[in-house]
């Protein structure tokens, strides 16, 4: 259905090659005295200042979710998809509150992952394991979402062949992912941190050009909103209800607010976001960044509007229909139909690279979790830093293979659901992680029980929710007490109630509490960095432990 | 490892920061405030331009909070520390 455009193809391949070169070269960037330390491979030496942290965190948070999944939802349902903008507005003030405490305790105690913090704070291996398992589980579908994003670009550019053989059809995707795995393996977090520069430049250029250029070509914003409004008023024959609306209806307000709040609370307990925070050099770097990161939110808001632009272009609607009603093709199709082919190549590169960077960070973060919480904790407590790094490298490969399986096997109609499903799981670690930064009131076993109950509830509830033509795992919001809300938030409330009640019970029966290895001063400490930035005047690094 | 003294901020400062952050969060969380199409800004319904304008507003509020909570780097860290590109 889509013919290969030679110009678009060449530009896409060229930018991929440039990024690959940068990825391999990044191993020599800000060289470490001992590259076989896990903090070097997995946290880039904990030496990133404001500038790099901004790109890294942005590269972390703005992913194929932003470019493909959100506009696809807006394209299909209208205003409901804008919950993502509301989410990215409130996420930074929320994180502003707790991230500095988390950074401080991790720096003082040498933690690389949230699982280690929880184990140290509550003296509970089990709770640390629960956090680790949840982190890996929730990251898988998030990486898969990145793959789905790349795939939709490849489909529209005509690179993915139409062969019935899965391996042949997805070969370009597998190659791209294989190359990504190779330089992540070699360079660790330095690779995505450097590539994030290229990614952001491409994205900002693409979004600014699209916002200025496309509306004029298709009749202006008034026309775009009027087409969308008319479309969403028409009744969907499948459901008997209108397709959507361009302003959230009262019945949808709970879902909108809870999806935004749940996603915002979940974001910074994801392993990859924590990795971005831990890699910062100073405590102030984090707060300063959180005040500057909303620039990305603005971009996300503009990208969400692409969904309406696509709605106003008949050729895009025809293309989506031809692609089996896959609304994720809407943005790549919009680029292909509206831009000259050379600029379509640049815009497509922005999406593909914008998916590769977070996929790399996510797999590194998950690898850190595995290494510190399983390998070092359970399998080989006396592992040397070099052994840790080797294990983490291999774990990052396994993570990518797993995600590839996820992406190739799953229904992709609404890839945003992959991210929302991850959110349901990861949010259940919030009491053990974020709340524990402030209080040790909760009993360690009560936290485990609350987590287990909420994980089970959230998974079952998501399984039972139909949507998008699927009987199971079809949507992430379900009716609770008469309101349709994001399952993650309902599960979190259940989690907190169970944890609180059992804490009271366990204290009553005198069940022993764990030993807390952290000290109150750890949470506000601002250790002076080892002068890693000036590599020439480097003093031997003080081991973190 | 050298530690700078934990910063103790005055309650008034912490209170101000808390209020600013809560205002920022509620502005996005309280959907009924902005789930309407009028007043329009040009062709944009209220729902859209409110949220798009809220982004820079929240950024400014967060920046004020950052300045209020900023700790002075230890003297030997130098005046340019923590700033722009570290390469």
C-alpha cells in the first residue's frame, strides 16, 4: 500500500547511521578511569550537569508515546487523548517534591536502583525484590511501545515488507534494535545521553515546522477544529455512541484526571526515570531541571494536536483505513502526505531516534535493577564491580529481546495501552519507594502485602477490561464506584489501605520491623562531587560504598 | 566523602513552595475548571489554550520554587559550578 520513497528512505537510513556512529563513539566520551564500574556503565559516572541531564531526562520521558501513541489517541477519540498534556503539566511539580531526597540518599548510600533503596530503608530483601520485579515487568511493555512506534514509521515509509513471515516483515526493526543493543552494550548510559542531543534537535525542528507549515496547507486551525468536531459528533456504528468529543465531557472527567494523575505519579518510579535522576551531578541540578523540563510538555501538547491535523487530511484518513484502522499510522502518514519527501525523512528520523533513545535508557535501567537486586543480592554477594558491569550488559540484551517479543506478539491498535498497563504495575511500588522517603511508619510486611494485593487487583481488572476490539487488556480505565477511572489509581488506593491496616495489625502483634540503614541526614545531603567532569585533574574516585 | 551541611530552610519558605506547587498541580488536576470550549482564543477552544498556557505558568512557578530552595554550593566548588555544559 505504501511505496518506498527513495529520498525519505535515504535520509532515514543516513540519520540512523549517524546516530549509530555517535552511539559507538560515546564510549570514549568523558572517559572513566575504570569503565567496568556499574556506576560508569549504568549511570554515566553520576557526573551529568544541568545541560546533559535535561537532554537525558527529556530523552527519557518523551518517547514514541509522545509522537505516536498520544496523537493516535487524539486522532481516534479527541479531547480524551489530551490527558497526556495534563499529565506532563503536573508531573514536574510532583517530582519536584521528592526527587531531591531520593537523589541525596542514593548518592550517600551508593544506590543505583530504587530496589536497593527499599531494601536498605526497610531492611527487607523481599520488598526490594518486589520493587525490582515490578520495575522490569513494567518496563517491558514501555520498551515494546517504542518498537511499535518505529514499526509504524517503517510501515508508512514502505520499508517493512508485506511478507506474511513475521521474521521477514519485521527484519528492519530487528536490525535497528540489534544495532542499538550493540552500542548500549558497549557504552552504557553515555550512548543515549549523547544521542539525545541529536534526537531533540530533530524533534524540535520537526514540531516547529509542522505547527507552522501544516495548518496553512489544510485550511487553518478553525478548519482543523471544525472537521474534528464534526467527526467526533458522528455516531460510531460499533458502539452506538459518538466517536469522541473535542472537549472532555462531564462523564469523562474522572477518567481524564485519574489517567493524568496516575501517569504523573508513576513516571518517576519507573526505573529509567530514576536512572536519569541518579545520573545527575548535584542536588540542585534536579530541581533546576524540573523547572526547565516543561519545555517538553509544550512540545507534547503541540504533537497531540497533530492528531487533529491528521483528521483534517482526507489522504491520511484513507491511509489509516487502508492500514486496517491503525490510528498509529496517522502521524507518519501526515508527514508523508504533507511534507516534501526530504523533510518527511527528517521527521521520520525524529520519531525513530526518539524511540531508540528511551529504549536504550530503559534497558540499562532494568539491567541495573537485575544486577543489583538479583545478581549482587542473591547470586553473588561478593561480585566485583567488573563482574557487575558484565552482568548488567548481558541483562540489557535480554531486556531488549523480551521487549521485542512483546512488541511482535501483541495487538498494536492502541499502543498507549502498553504504557498504561506498565503504569498500573509500577504505581504499586509508590508506597514502598516514594512514601518511604518521608516515613517508616509502614511495616515492611504490610507494604509487601499491599503491593501484592494491588498488583493482583490491577492485573485482573486490566485483563477484564475489553476495548479496541479485544476482549482482554483492551483499555486501562474501568468503572469503580460509579466512575470510570484509571485502574492504576484505584489499585494504589487499595494498596495504601491494605498497607495501613496491616501495619496496625503487625504492630499490635509485635511483628519485628526491619533495620533501617539510612540516616535522616542522608535525605538532605548534597555531597560535593568527585571532580569527574575535569578528566585531566581527576583524582581516584572514592568508591560509593 | 565531604558533605555540605543539610540545608534548613525557614518554614515560611517551605510553606510558599508548598502552596506554589499545589496550585500548579491543582491547575491541571481539577478538570472541570477547563473542560469547556469558551472563551476561545482565536480558533482554539478554552480546553486547549488553557492547558497550553498552563505549561509555561507551571514552569515559572517551579523556577521560583527552585530559587527559593537553592542551596549555596560549598565555597570551593567555584562560582560557575552546576551551570551549563559539562564537557
